[in-house]
């Protein structure tokens, strides 16, 4: 069964330097899982910085989103280098073509697709296209919390949630701006709910939990929509 991994850009390059050791460990764990994978890369700090500069220069949200999408695709090309001998040698924009390519390769890679659509949403659309019933969101957040853990030391992390509970939280935080959305975008939440896609939220600090999440097993993060 194919699984989609939504890989946060903050884990790829969160400080201005590519985290080579993290990515090597990510590759080892991803391959160890033995599953066919669709990997969708976010833009992280670079996308936010470039989008902010674009807005300052021209004041156009569409242009700022285009710049952010380009940053996600740069990270996607880095994934092709990481999985060079295994992945299909193209960063896809078309979900159907990506799904078809996965039939002959263990890994397909995507970045962002169109302005205004987050890579969260892209990852769920890819999951729908390939018929994946499980999606792993790997980011610098350790799971879903009832408040921002960076601001609230008493924030509670959820072990399990329903799609409806996650969507309710996402709706309160949706701003339609690069880098300002909830841990998982509202549209992505709705799409995951309609297709009953099991969501696993895992933090980069708990990278060894990635294989558990890919397999649908319990881990230190948050599981959404599990039976």
C-alpha cells in the first residue's frame, strides 16, 4: 500500500543550511518501511521569507504565492537527489501523472502546485490520486495541541482525534497566507475527511517514529481518523 509523506520545509532547511544528517536518516527510515511513497515537500522558512519579500516589492498575493511554490519545488528537487536511484526522476505538478509514475517506481516527489494551495492540500490530493489510506505529516511540531506549545507551556497534545475535531481546530486558524496556517490546512482537513485518509502527525525530533507512522502504528505524535 502506498503512503504519502508531507515533509515540512523547516526540517529540510530550517536555519538557512540544509540539514544533511536529518535527511540521510529520513531516507534510511523511509526505505526501511518497504512501502511505496509519495513525498510532498513544504517550503519552510525560505518560502516564507521569499513570499514576504515578494509582497513587499509588489503587494500581490498571487505573485507571493508563486514565489513560495517555487521554494517548495526547490526542496522537492533536493529529494530527487536524496532518492536518486529509487525515485522517478521528475518533480511532478500533475497528481494523475505522479500516481501513474508510482506504478513503476518506489517513490514519487512533488512540491507545491498552484498559488493559494498549501502543500498540506497537495499531499492529501496526492493521497487521493494514488489511493493511499494513510498520510504522514512530518514537521517541526510534535503533534496536534489544544494551544500553541511555543506560547503555552501547558499546551496539551492529543494522542488521537477524529477528522471532525481536527477540522474544527483548523477552521479557527485558517488565514490563507503562506506560513500562517494551522499545523494542517483547513482544505486538506476537509479532503482527508471525505476520503477517510488516516493522518499521522510526527515531529522531526521523533524521526524514529516515522516508520511506525508509515505502518499505522502508535507513536509519540497524533493520529487522526484511525478506526
